């Protein structure tokens, strides 16, 4: 059975990009979860061999407007505490930092 990379996507047009080719070349099957549509649970994240949490046009401070972020952070926390391979890109890195208890705040500048 091939290893699984579970990818949490926050906007439909963003995907793994170049990481997809690297992962598939190493035998990973890739499955996406759509944040805000699919339920993201600790059990699901813990079951994957690798989790990649992608970016999006929101920030960790937008949790009031995007209620799916709080359970997503909790699921990421469980995964990180279990010492399972996890990569956060942009918003994904913010969510990982918040899951680990870090203060995450805007820089005051536009980001690309």
C-alpha cells in the first residue's frame, strides 16, 4: 500500500504545485480535503502518512469569520503533538504555529 499525503486546501484553485510531482515520484497517493466544506478531524489527519496544509487569502486571526478554522487548528495540534510529518504553507504555517500556542499576528503589510 502506498503512503498517503493528505492535503488541506483553503481555496479551490490552489494545489500542491511542484510538490505534487515530488510526492508522486516518491510513491505518495494524494487526497485533498476542502477546508470549510469537508470535516477536518484529528483522526483523519493522524491517519495520513503526510499532511500538507496549504495557504489561502485569510489569516489565523479570521477564525470568527471562518468557524472551520478552530476545529482545523485542533486537528493540526493533535497531529503535531503526535510528532507526525506535517508541512504548512503560508496560512498552513500560521495554523501550525497557532496549534503550537504561538501568537500569530498580521505584519501590517500586504503579502503575496
